[in-house]
């Protein structure tokens, strides 16, 4: 969507804050031995408390309130009976709707005892996301997003998951601009415009540069059993620094 009023900004900030609070509370409650379904139930309860609706379930009939992916899974993991283990790399992705506005955010983190290599992967992916966000404003070419992600990944010794993209969001979960690539594409001539609402979501990997859909029709896994992290914010493009709406 393109923001047209302060009402739009306020609506996006409201659902963005709820999404981030949900992620924060799910992370805080995550425990070894807990099932991903139990963790997802906590997310669903928080969304309901604030009157928000889980977007994956309502838009795509996803079998969960949130997406919870562990270790070699990286996205769209279905909450279920799998128990969280010591040292697991967990990705929580929450998207929700309130009052006709959508926000989308994700966060990867490691359960104790902390594996330094996985902690670095999560931290480095977050820094990459923030470097992208701080570089964006009205008039910047959209392919700058992919260029920065690709450059930073190489500096850190990581691969970019190339078949997972950022996208437009706001009035629906996925909308124009579609497929904002995580690598540089010189043929992409699109330009960021003031008021544009998009996600920024780098996925950085210790091995493979693509994911494969599993037989359940949802879960996306790395084919070589390497690890990947995702960090994601929803932002509004302005003439200066973007507005990050998915902050608590």
C-alpha cells in the first residue's frame, strides 16, 4: 500500500506494535521441552488480547497462528508436537491484521546453551537488516535492497537465500511491490516512493543459497542441513529515514 494519511500511519504502527509484542512474548516464554504448538498458542492468545487476527491463518488457511521454524527449517514451519531442544535455532514469524492494516515481522534466536556460531548468524542477520533499512528513502532504487544484503552476506561469510523475498504489505499480507529480491538485479528499475509500505527480510545461511518446500506444503528447509536466520521489519518509506512500524 501507499500511505495517504496520518490515520494510515497510526493504523500500521498499531498493528506493527502488536506483532512485535507477540514475537517478544513468544521468545520470552520459549522453553526447552515446550512444543511449538504450545508456543504458537501463546502467540495466538496475545494477538487475540489486542484484537488482532493472525494473517497466515485467515489469508492462506495456514495451520497455525504464527510460523515457527527450527534449525534446518527456515520459514513457514507449522506449529505442532515438536519439542524445543537445548541449543535450537528458532525462527518466529508473526503477521497479523487489525482494522484493515497488516504488519509482518520475524526474528531468529538461539536457545541456551548458546552456540556462538549460531548466535553470530542471528546477530549478523539483524545488523544486515538494519543496514538496509537505514539506507532506504524516497528515490532509492529498489534493487539497492538486494545489493546491500548480498554485499553484507559476503562480508560476513554467509550465503543469501535467493528464493525468499521481501514484499509489499499494508492492506493485505502480500501486495505490490512483489518479489523484492535479496540479491542485486540490474534489470530491476523500480524505485522506492514516499509512503510505500514494504517488508525487509534478509535470510542469511551458513550453507545453501535456496530453500525447498517440504511434503507438508508449507515448511521451507535448507537442503544441505545448514542453518539460516531471518530478521524482518515492516517499514514505511519516507523522504528521510524509514518509519519502522514493527517495534514495541
